[in-house]
C-alpha cells in the first residue's frame, strides 16, 4: 500500500510538507494504475510548484521509486507559498479520489504540526 502523509500547520492548516512511501501492489510492476496515478499526481504537483511559484522545495526520492518527500524551504516567499498551497491542495484532492476509488492500495493521512 502507498502511504501518503500530509503535514499541516496547526495554526492555519496550510500544507507544510508531504511524504509518500510504499507500493500499491495493485498490479504487476509497469502495469500498476494506482501507483502510476498517485505518482503522476504527486510529481505533477512538485513540478507545478517549482515551475509556477519559483519555490525550490527540499525533495528526497527513494532509490527504488517507493519514496518521495517534499518540504518547503524555510526562506520561501510568502506570496509564492500562497500559490503553492492551491497546487498542493489540488494534489490532496486527487490523492483522496484515488484512495476512495482504490481502497486498500493508497492511504492518505493528515497530521498537524
């Protein structure tokens, strides 16, 4: 199962970071629609944040493709962060849709920090 953890600020509920780990195991490697969908949503959001806001997030990728973490840099511009929030909220909606449609293959959790 893919575990997606969204970390939000306690004060304003903004997304501070997210992490995805694991494998969906919905189908064989190369044919796994859940894995492909979740990966496309997450990487698309990361790429959109970088391209559309100019923010260079701290990103870590696992060697076997089963891990992605994203964190905003401490010095990110506040206006750019506002734009990035909308992009990441869109990512969360998409991941939750995949979770709803493919129960048992993707789990989205939120924690407050």
